[in-house]
C-alpha cells in the first residue's frame, strides 16, 4: 500500500519567483540565528566590544576588573586578551613589573597575527637595552606590523632599528612619517633619524627643529654633532638636554657648563613647556594632575621625555577604544612613577 505525503505549503515551481511568505520565512530564520548565536556570526565585533570594555577599565586604573573581562568566555585565549594583558604588565607599578611576563603575552598575541601587538612588541624589544639580539627581532615585528596595515609607530620603529645600517630604507620610512600633516610624536622623533648623506636635506635643520620642540635627545645631538663644542650655544643646548634628564648630556655637561647657562637652560625649557608645542602638550599634564607633587618645576622639565616613555602607540589606543590616553589613570600612574625616580 503506497502512501502519498502532501506538503502543507504550496509548491514552488522551478524558475518561479519566490512568494512573499517564503522570503519572510528565510528572513525570520536568519534574524533569529544572528540574535541567538552572535559569537558564531560576528565574533570579531563582539570581541572588539569586550576589548574596548577592558581597555576602558585599564585606562581608569581598574586593572582587576579589566583582567576579569579578559578572562571571560568571549575573550579568554584570544589574541586581543593576550595583547591587553601584555600592555597592562608594562604599566604595572614597580616592584611588581615583570618585563618577561609582559613580553610573553605580547608575543602570544603577535604570533597570532594581531597587528597592534606586533607594533607594541617591536617597541618592547627595541627599548630593551640589555638584550643584544632584540633589535633584529624588533625589526622583524615592525615589518610584519607594516604588512598587516600598521603605520606611523611601526614605521618609525623600523627606521630607528635600521639607523646606521640601511640609510636608504631609513629615509624611505621617515619621509612617509614627515609627509603626514598630523603633528604627532612619531614625526618629532623622525626628524632626528633621517640620514642626510643621500640627498639635499640639511641634517642640522632637522635636528634643530626637533630640539626646538623640546626633545632632549635631539638637543644633545645638535649640541655635540653640529655646533662648536666650546660655544655658548652648544653649552646651552647641552644644558637643556641635561636638565630634562638625558644621561649622555648630563655626563657631557658635568664640570663644563656654568651655573648661569644652567639657569638660562631651565628658563628656556619652562618657557617651551608653557607653549602648546610638543613639550607644552606634555607639560599640560603637570598642571592638571591632582597631586601637588607633580605641579613643580621638575615635572615640567622632564615632561616630554617622560611622556615619550609613557605614551602608547596610536594603534594600541585605537584597539583598546581609548580616545585620550593622556587623560587616563594608567597614564597618570606611569608619569607619577617616572617622577618618583627623578
């Protein structure tokens, strides 16, 4: 005995236009799937929201709460979570700072192909002066970051690792940074790393421009490379770099810079700190911080160098959803720690 099964829905002939009920049925099914299984359909967007949540907590100084978010089901084991854990370890107050633990988290995220981690790890390696092979490793991570869409900070890092070795490639990357109209700190540092021997660029002009914007390393380089060492101008730039805490400048100035020049150097630096240029932007924190300890002359004299140590790469703040890192509790903590050691 044969059985004939009849559909409760009207048939759709081959090639016929789909009726309205069919379109609504499919749309409803897709909508329910997106609503009830978001991790399956758009995990990256959800992870980015959670990372921004953890980043906001980190910026507010709520490290424990940030770690709880990073260990949640959505972020646990992800490259994004490993990245922020590494960043947080770098901003842990002494004596709890653990450079190698921080680097292990950053390496995990970078090896997973997360571009902001590749840039941050490159800088962590580049700035480790006690590691002989770290500079070449840093260059490799900067190159990977550039291939994955990173720009200014990775490009600057690569130029600095190649400085003195591959001048043509240094200039190639530096010129891209200098062409960017954004007056950011990578541009300031790039001024001092362009190799002048290949074309018509005047090295003294570039270094002096960076020195006039307040960077102590440029001031030291300008005084020792481009001026008569015994001239008053050279002594003044040397004293300005030393007053900001530049160790090489302090050593070179010891016993040769007069008290009068030291006083004039501090006067000029404090005047620069009052203007809205690079040094001035970094010094604004001294007046806005709540602690009376940071409102003194020492804070303003060391403002730019301390800022360069405490700032985060642009791609890092963007990944963490931090709009103005300089207004965060994490940045304040870093600046306070720097002041405590000067």
